[in-house]
């Protein structure tokens, strides 16, 4: 054994012999996650409690390939001269890696006990791949089974304390999103990053009994539309209505249709800016002193579709989801908002001029008092809870009179607003509802549906249009 390690330590390159060793979970599905990339760091420390193993990245497998790391529990990877040197903690060289993405380091117990490997103080399932990118930097990647990846994502995207059905729905959406967005960072040698740009991922420390159960009980399941797997987009809170995909981004996708959401709990927020703050905020755009802020139009879902900032020199208009980030350094939580002012002048009645009138309003009496019924009702029967649309429902009163119920959601939609300023102390007040881009599944709505007894399949079918889960 000592002789073999000495030979491996002197070798300049590693010859893989995968066929001589077993591979892990040949029927698994793997994904590559960027933990560190485009970084100036030239060293990385790896460790495992039961030692490390040098392996080869296969196609949806990890294959044992060399005994070069046998007996090593802690190693340091150092990028130098376009290659990666592997040293032990004492600084003695063990071997050299090419960094081409084929070399994978796991814990020695990975093939028998599902032990973890530690990088930068965090434990991960699967293996760690050191990869030299086109700029000559060393990226650190996690090559991991898809379901194990989702285990490290789920709690960061929806709290482990949420009910199981909501967690299952989140597991399916997160897996669907990951599948549809594989290769997003292919230029850097991996599929998805570990931040909110893709999905938040923190490895084993993000795992809990509840989230792991949700992942395992939905193992492999994805959202399908027209018999093709699709991305499961999600966000925090709809504010009462979800969005059409084309109203946020560009493409109209049949399964991402805006719809009334009666399950997302009330979530309101307010942002306030003085005219001086706004002028400073938009100074880089060369508009001069801000004279007015206008929501030019709202879409059918009640979200701001176009926002114009008029200055003394020029005007600039923001559309779709760019509105949320228009106020530099102070992103808006959603585009479902109306304008108000303290000191300035507001044009547009109650957030927007003419509005339609709700037809045949119907009310429910709850612990909160009298509430207007939305477009969808939850009905309890011997078969469980089901959803019934209010529109077209026949309702009989105590006198035997029959009325066809209807709900016009356009009554909640303003048509446009403008706030004009005359003094630097004049304030713009933005009163909003909801949190997120509004496309797909409202996470807080999913949690509420789970509390009310809906299954994860019910939840997914409520927020996505004409889909299958399989």
C-alpha cells in the first residue's frame, strides 16, 4: 500500500482505471453545482472523516478510479501552472490533477455508507470536482445526485417547518426547475450555481427530516406540459393574483398563466423615496432632476406593466420585471403596487382612474368578519376538499331566488397613476402587495393550501395550467 501511494505521488498525471472499481448508483441522475467559480482563490481544502477517494466522473455515476488518496483525510488543492497539485496537510505532494472536469474526489465511505465530503467548512453529498475554467481559474464544483441536490435546496427555498404537502410541491418545482435549467453555467463547467441566481443550495446542513421526506416521497417527479418536462418557476407571495410569463419575461408559456390566487395570505409593503433621493438614484441615466414618476399601465393581472421616470433632461421607461429593479439599490418586492405621495401631486383616482364594478358580489363570514368571495371556492364534501369556480355558480337564497354568481377581477386593476414633484422634500410612496416575480407557484399560497388539506398534486395543478406531475 505504501509503495502504491509513493508511485501515485510521483506521477505527473493520473491514469483512471474505472473499470477495476465499482460505480455508485448507476441508475442515478446527477447534476453539477458551482460552489466557487471565477474566483482568484488558488487553493481549496477538502476533508472527510473516513478518508478521501479519487474518482472519475461518469455519465450519471461516480466511479472509483485510483487509490492515490487512500489514507488521506485532509488535502489541499493548489492551482499552479495550469494544473492542480494535491498535497496533504503537511505539504507533501500526493498527485497532480488535470482540472478538466473528469476528476472527482469523494469521501472513502461514499460507496458504502453515504458519507460526506467537506469543502470550505460545509459538507456535501456526492463528490467535489476541481475544474480549471477558460480564464485559468480553479472552480470548485459539486457533482451530486439530483435528489440529493434537492435535499440541500428545499429548506433554503421553503422552510422545513412548512407542512409536508407544500414541501412536496416545492420539491417537485425545484427539481423541475433544475432539470429545465441544466447547463445555465456550462461555460464555467457546471449546470447551476448555489445562489439565488439559480436555486439556493447549502449541502447537507440544509437537510431536515421533513424536507428529506418530501424529496424522497416525490423522487424523480417533475412537472410536464404537452408531455415535456418544464421549469417549475416559483416565488414567495402573489398578492392575490399570479402573472402570465410573457408579462414578466418575453415568452408566452401555456402552463404559466396568470390567475386569481385566493390562498396566498395578505402581504403588504411600502417604499418611500424623497424627490432628492430619486434624483440621485437615477442620476447615472442622465435624466436630470426627477419631475414625476408614472405607472403608465397595469396588465390584466393587476401588475404594473410600464413605469416612466420623467426628468428635467429626459425620461426613461421600464417595462415588465425590470420595474422591480428600476429603483437602484432598493428593489421593489413585486410589481403589484400603487403610487401615493406626501407633498407631491397624485393624478389618478385610487390608483388609476376608471375601474369596473364587481358584479353580483358574494360574501363569506369568517373570524376576520365579512369578506368578498374570490373567483374560486374551496368546498368540503365526503370526498374531501375540492375547488369550484364562483363564476357561473347558481346560488339560491332563503326566498328561493336563484342568482348566477360572477366575479370581475378587473375591478381591482387601476389604469395608471402619476406623482409630480415640486420640492426636493416631496415624497413618492409605493404601496405594494405580494413578493416576487409572480410567475408559477406562490410558496406562501402553497403552504396555505397544504394547511387546508390539499395534496401537493392539487397545489401544483392550481398554480400551473394544464400540467401533469410524473
